[in-house]
């Protein structure tokens, strides 16, 4: 998950030295160093690449930045057929060679002690940033496009679909051992619109990746996905990552038995007492059952989370025996 402002002091120190997000996330040495920071301290079973779902955009002819205090900014939002026609297909080896290099180096660093995880943004979520111009509250611009000029949006979604399928393969070829697809804003869509503007594209990505990389586990996360749960396995992913607004036992039942689950402790629980954190971990693990569960938070860690509580989470998690 995006680690909301990255709570660790070691990261904050690096931000002072390298104040621009794009500099931190597009330089191989910094990407490797930042990716390893939480792993060195907490030794989780997974190391997530330090990057962003928006990192491919410049390679698709969509300039962006992440501005402190404001979040992502797309300088020329895509609002017309002509603008969408200018969007190029993404060629990862050409535009983000530092991602491949960083993944290779990370594999060398963590050896077999942890899995190296890659990630991409889902077509609808990427499109929502590009059409809205950044983060959004009411998603009116992308909905205007979806409901008044759907052909333009479908054109954009198809470009992201082809591009993200290549990007997943590129990450896997360079060392990523599982890849998470973030459809963070899919739940802004009603289920019927999810079926038109997100689901078919997710399925296309999964089908394409499975053809060339049948053993690569694919994880799907959509925040607030309670209303869509039954539809998520239709994408063909191996794991659905649940946020904490869904009860783990109910989520399991609704997703069916052929799919693994990830999650879903409320990140806010890490502000609680150690006893409370322990209780919630056990509760989640028990509800998830003894197979096919990746214990995780239900979203990224929040700013101000005490590091010792994060350490406690990992200690308890690693002590669990089935
Ligand atoms: O935390 C990590 O190091 C994991 C790598 C990671 C980042 N972004 C780095 C990042 C991951 C997995 C993401 C995914 C991401 N980026 C998502 C999907 C996950 C989710 O939260 O639903 C989304 C929607 C984005 C887009 C994005 N990037 C937003 C909305 C923001 C927040 C802007 C803000 O001001 O907080 C970012 C910036 C960003 N990406 C940060 C990090 C650690 C925080 C800013 C910083 O560290 O400079």
C-alpha cells in the first residue's frame, strides 16, 4: 500500500535531502534504498518497490508531478478525443529502466528472505487521475466523459490496459515475484458502471499476463470494495486485497473458495494499545482461515503511526503458527 507520506524517520530525512518525489522514485539507488528501509527495520515477508502508480505517465506522453501538500498533478488533463489520441503506449524498458534495475537489485539484496513485490495502477484509476487532473472528490469530469462520451474514455482505458499488461510483464521479468494492481477509485463507480469501465480491462490485463507469466501471482486492491466483492474474482486475479470495512469472514465467503485474500487490519488499529493490536491480528487471521491469506493492513500506514506499534504488528504476525 502507499505508505501515506511514509511514516519512517529515515524516509523523512531522505525527503529533506531529495525534496522531489519524482527524483526519489526515478533514481535507481534511491529507489532501492527507500524500498529497503522498512524491510531492514521490520523484516516483513514482502518488500514493495518504491514507486508510484503514476510513474509510467510521462512515458505515455502525460506529464505529471506529485506536489507536497497537494498530491498528484497532471498538467494537461485529458478531456477530449484529440488529447487521448496523443497518449502513447508505454514501453517500460525505454521509459523506466530504473524500475527494472531497482527490482533486480532488490532481489539480490533480499535474497530468499522476502518476496519482492511490484505494482501498477488499474486503467480506470489511472484514467481518473488523467481526466480529473489529480486527486478528486466527486469524479465529475471522468463521469462526464464516461456517461456523455464513452468512446473517448474506452479509447484511453484500452491504452492503459495494453500498457499496464506490458508493465506487469516487465516487472516480473526483472524480478518482481508478485504484482498488485491498484484500482483505488473503481469503487466510485456503481456496479453496473464498474462492469463497463473497469472489469473488462482488468480481465484483459490478467488474461494477457497469464498467457506469458502463468505463475506470477496477481493481487487486486480496490479501496471500499464491499459493494463489488462478488465481481472482483471475475477479473481472474489470484488474490483480492480487502480493506477493513469488510469483515474478513464475510469477505472470504463472498469471494468464494478459489481465491486467496489479503488484508485487512484497519491501519488505525496501529494507534491502539499493543494488546488491542494483537487481538485484532488474531481476529483477522482466525476469520481468514489457515490457507490462502496474506496478513496485511487494509490500506497504507497512516502518518504519525508509532514505529514501535508497527514493529509489534510484525512480531505478532511472525509468531503465528497454524
Ligand atoms: O509507500 C510505498 O513506498 C509503496 C509504494 C507506493 C507509493 N504509491 C509511493 C508514494 C505505492 C504502492 C503507491 C500506490 C499509489 N499511488 C496508489 C494506490 C494505493 C492507494 O493508496 O490506493 C495511489 C492512488 C497513488 C497516487 C498517489 N501518490 C497519491 C494519492 C499520493 C498522495 C499524495 C500525498 O500528498 O499524500 C501519492 C504520493 C505518494 N506515493 C507517496 C508515497 C510514499 C506520499 C508522498 C511522498 O512520500 O512524497
